[in-house]
């Protein structure tokens, strides 16, 4: 009888720890997603239309922001991972003559 009671207590503690770890992970993921969104908007706002694209790329490299260039569309993407799966926030700019001609932020969740 004691063994059964001890067994169920151990199982209860184990399940409780799993629930706690899941809750902590969800809180971390929500926080990471919130910060990615805020960082993306702030980075895009930091460089007005007409600013040199080279300054944006240099700032991204300095802050270790993932970025890529699409030469065909004359666009750059600055990527802020959210922490869950493949979700990300992006600051996408169009460039003309080495200057920012348009910009927008995009939320992508896969």
C-alpha cells in the first residue's frame, strides 16, 4: 500500500514538473515573440526613407541581425526570429540608388 502511494506521489511530482516546464517555455516564447516584433518595428523606424542602405546593413551587422539581399527586386530583408518554429518578424526595405525608397514590417508565422 505504501509503495502504491509513493508511486503516485512521484508520478504527481513528475507531471507537475512537466507542466511547470511547459508553462515556462510558453512564457519564454511569448516574450521572445514580443521582443522580435518590437525590435523589427524599431529597426525599421530608425532609418527613414532616403537613408543609405549601407547604413542599415552596417547597423544590422553590428547588432548581429540576420539580413539578406534580393538583387532582382532591389530589396533587403532584416530578420528577427521569434523563438518558436520558423516564425519571424521582418523589416523589408526597397532600395533605389543605394537609398531606402520604401519600408514595411512583416510578421511571418509558419
